[in-house]
C-alpha cells in the first residue's frame, strides 16, 4: 500500500506517519527527515538544502527527488510505504509517478487543521536530536523533561519551528502545496481527514478511510 500524507506544517503528518507506519507495517518516509539527515552530513549539497529549510522555503525538487528515489528503491518498500511531506507540489507528484514506473500512489490523505491551531502546535513542538521523534510540550510531553522517551537524547526546537519561519512555511504551503489537492482530487485519490483532536483519534480516522478503500 502506497500512501502519501499531505497537509500544512503542524497538521500532524510526522506524528501520524510514525503511528501509521507501525499500524500498517510499512516504512514511514519523511522527506524532511531525509533532508535533515543529509544536511547533518555537512556536504556542500547539504548546506545548500539547509539554507532553504531555515528560511521555510522548499528545497529544489531535484535535491529532494534524489533522496526519495533512493529511499523508495530499497527492499523494505517492496510492500508499500507511507510518504510524509513528499510530494509537496504538482511537479514532485508527476516525478513520483515516474520514479514508481507509472504505478503511482493508492491513497493521498489530506490532514486538515484550522490555521490558528498551527502556530500553537508548532511553537510547542520539540524534536529529538538523536532519533528525530516528535513531542509537544502540551499535547505529547516526554516522560522526562527535555529528553526523548526512546533514546534519552536532548529535545530541541527546530530552526524552522520559530514563529517567523512558521508563517513563511504556511505561505509556501498555500502557494505551492495546496495546488496538489486539485491534482490528486482529479486523480480520484484524495481523502480529506479532520486533523483535530488527539493523535490517536486522527490515526483512527485515517485508518477508517484506508480500510474502507482497501
Ligand atoms: P517537514 O519536516 O516536512 O516540515 O519539512 C521541513 C523542511 O524541509 C520544509 O520546510 C522544506 O524546506 C524541506 N522539505 C521537506 N520536504 C520537502 C519537499 N518534498 N520538497 C521540498 N522541500 C521539502
């Protein structure tokens, strides 16, 4: 089963990607995580990508595509995968179909969250420096303050979760990613899911949609 999660920053794609990946037994592939790993390697390519990310803008398609292409070609993706954050514009969607040899996706889940919740969600977000797991000071706090439940590494605020960058990311989303909805709706693949409530409630809504279409 090949699924993509789309939605504005802060809609819960990362959290749902983790939860659903376990539930559906498919790898969770976050383009943001792939990019963050690549930027940590400190290559010239990585620092170029980091510049875009720190400004809240999309990294050029060819850089992201290389990473996605390599990742979906691995053996663990033979039975499907869950994409989070990719595709992010119609050109990437077309490129993905080519990468998958024309096979395309089975479902595109659009997670919908009112705009006023987004800034609140992102400003409380904390990310684990070790394994990339996501927490929220109010909605999903770690058991030990400032430390990851799983690997005990330090939790930090991503540069792009700061308020001015969040606003830029939202503007980029509206301009560049929202047109994807029309693209996938025309293809008959788009399912809209209410992203409010607890992570488990949202997971349940998404699973209902996926099961219904199976
Ligand atoms: P995310 O973790 O999905 O919020 O992504 C963080 C940042 O990584 C975004 O603001 C972009 O700068 C970059 N990024 C992630 N996915 C993509 C993509 N599919 N295309 C271009 N840039 C991306």
